[in-house]
C-alpha cells in the first residue's frame, strides 16, 4: 500500500513544480482540472499500480477529489493535492479508501506548448509530459514522466470542472 501512495505522490509532485519565467500557451488548458482516471496497461503494470487505479476509481465514485490543477493565463499553476493524506487498506469487501479531508496547496508556473507540459521537478530538473486537451478532457502521458516504479504505458486523465 505504501507503493500506491508513493506512486500517487510522485505523479503529483512531478506535475506541479515549474520555472517562474514560463509563459502559458492556452490551447484549452486554462481552467480547473480534476484527476479523474489513472489508466495503466493491466498486463504490464505491477499489482500496486493496478491497486492505485482501483483506489482512484473508488474515490471518484464517492465524488472525492484527490488532485486538482488550476492552469491560469499568466502561466500560474495552483495545485491542491490530498495524496499525502490517503489511508488505503483492505477490508472484507475490498479496498477501504476514505476521502482525505486535508490537502496540500502549491503555486508554481508552467508552459504548455505543442502538446507538451514543461516544468521543473522538486530537484530542479527539467521534466516534460505529452498532454492532449480535448474539450473537457486532458490526457497526460504518465510513461514519459519517469515515475518511480512506473515503467509501463499509462495515462493520467483529468476532467475540467
């Protein structure tokens, strides 16, 4: 279960740290986005990634928001992240994942050009991820994020509020 929480934390950390001199190229990304799906290749992914996907699906069914990104016109990115407060366990009827009450909020900057979100990770290293915005759906290629314990194809799907 610790690997599930660590995977979620790594995803959110990589998606929120950017350089301050960034300029946003709208292309539909401006707005508030909620993490809606975590899709992994079921055959290639490890058990913990499949459990992470199941946990997120359970929380979304309960209308629980775990990660929110607000992309603004001035290249500001505001994140709200409840991943650090997840408490995942197994019960007699399956996963038990209560919706966290607490969340962390962070403000940073980003760029979005030619279908790629660019930012700096927590160590100051440049990171980029392919992202496709189609109306109220944004799909981010998680494989390109170089996430720990994530060496397979997968996508993070966000829905616009």
